[in-house]
C-alpha cells in the first residue's frame, strides 16, 4: 500500500479554502432540497390533509436518512484524516468497508420500516391517516440502499476535496424526481395516478438515478484510478471497527435527534390538520436555509479532521471561527429574505389565506432558531471532526432531554400555541452550542490516538 504523501489533500485555513469546500456542497444541497420542496408543493395540490401527512412520514424517513449521514460523516472523518496525512493508500480501504456497512444499514432500515414501524406508529396516528402513511413508507424505503450508497459517494468526494463533482448527481436526481412527482401523483402523460404514494415512487426512482450518476462521475473523473477504488471489497476487520467506532455514536445521535422531531409531529396530531400542514411547511424552511448551514458544518468536519491529520491542532479553533462567521452571515441573509417575503414562500403550497396568516409568525420564530443553528452546528461538527463522536452523542442526549421536557410543558401540559411550540428550537440549539463550545475550548479532544490503522 502506498504511503506517498499527497499534499494536494491538505487544507489551508483561508476563506478561499473554506468556500472552495463549502460552496460546492451548498450548491449540491440545493438540489435535494428542491426535491423535498417539490414533493410538498405537488402533495399540497392534494389538499391540507396530504400536506400534513407528508410531515409525519417525511420525518420518519428523515430518521433513516440521517442514520446514513452518521455513517457517511464517519467516512468523511477518516478519509479527511488520511488526506491530511497525505496517505492516499488508506482511503480505498475505508471507502470499500464503508460501502459494505452502508448496505447492511440499508437492509436493517428496510426491515425496521416494514415490520416494526407500523406497530410503533399506529397508536399515535389517526386511523384515517394510518394506511395512507404506511403505504407511502413501504414504497419509500426501497430507496434506502441507493440513498446510503449515494451518501458514501458524497463523503468520499468531500473528504478528498472533490466536492465540486457533487452537483452532477444531485441535478440528475432532482430532474428525475420533479418529472416523476408530476406524472405519478396526478397521473399525467398517460402514467398511473398514484396520488400520495406517487411521491414515494418518484423519490425511489430519483435516488437510484442519483447514486448511478455519482459513481459514474467517480469513474469518469479518474478518481477510481487515483485512489484504486473498488479493487477489494473483502472484509477488513480493523478498518470496519474504526468506521463503526466513529459512526455508531453519530448514527445514534442523528437518529435520536430526529426521533424527537417525530415526537413533535405526533404531538401535533392534537393541534389539527392545519398545524401539521404548517409545521411540514416549516420543515421546508429548514431545508432551504439549512443548505448553507449544513454545508459549513460539513466543511468544519472535514477541515478539523484534516488539520489534525497535519498535526495542526493549534489551528483548529481559528478555522472554526472563520467557518462560523461565514455560516452566520449566509444564514442571516437567507432568513432576512424569507422574513421580507414570507407570503410568496407560503403561497407555494397552494393553501388558503388563513394558512398563510397562521404560518407567518411561525416563520419569524424559526428564523431566530436557525441563526442559533448556524452557530451551534459548526461547533458540533468540530467535535465530529476530532473523531470523539461519543462526545457528540452525549451533547445530543443532553439537548434532547431539555427539548423533550420543553415540548411536554408547552404542548401537553399548558397546550400553548403552535408558534410558541416552535420555540423548542431555541432550547435545542442553545444546549448544543454551550456544550460543544466548552468541549472544543477545553482542549480535551486533543489526543495522539490514531483513528484507524494506516
């Protein structure tokens, strides 16, 4: 295995370098979020009930999606660390084992959705909505293997500083998703009219398209040859354990964080169909504004791990502060535009003027929460980049405990308004930031332990 140092994989702490990593990720994230919004716009055409139901099933699938993100983040940490060391030879092994694990994760997620999810969700979903939502999930989960392989491919591109190539797969996926949403939900162009379930079928087809394009790009751009990819998929115990050691806390962290959001949407059942529909529209706000937030968060993960690989632990906080400033600035611009023109955004969902009126104050609250999110995610992903993902899990657990107590008091005990209920984001991101900031500043993450064998 080659141990030649490749300095082209080592990052520099400059705004140019940060943007060189973050902007392609942002551009790439725009596409799946267009997918998500498009789904909801088309489903909004079926009525307020369909838009509200899309919120519950969407959050459930999001739990499975972010579990895959936990694995892809672990791959990104290891690939970035080896990149910082200039060790291209180790990247192939990490990527191959990551693909093996991703397919196993996908099978587990599919079995969970088919056999366990109906039992867990039935007591909390209204009978008239249950069959519609379960039928959607049973179809939607077929896209999970494609989604996880897609995430692995993107983790490789980001970790090797090739995030500029992510756009191709995202664009292909978006175009396919929009087309099949239109023809399958409404039965246009002689396609069968599948209604609510049509969005699920469209998404599966789109995810297959996306993963196919990403791996074609890896071949066509010479990355397969440069990193000797796909040459050996045999089980490698040490590398797999290294991946799982980092991934397991992240998977649990991400899944638990989204389970709390599922709890939130389940509690909304008692607030009525409009509250569910408004809250699903608010998830679209997170998707739009979150494009830049998650891009800078992913950049933090990569840069911190890469700098540690270079032995530049003393430069980590400097990099975090630079990324945080860019993250807050971009988020402020996005939420400012959203608050200047909230009506135009809300009218996309094809609902009544009363819907727009009730949703507008919720947008104001969420905008403040997202400014906090733009800071907290940078520091949280800095912790991820150090490889100390057990600390990530601990931070998440502390934030979730506070979050659940808060929504119980607001939504169950005192039954306050939907606008007040959404202030849960203030609580969640404040706790995340406070603990992550303390941990990074304390220097307790500094260690000479390798994340994996070279």
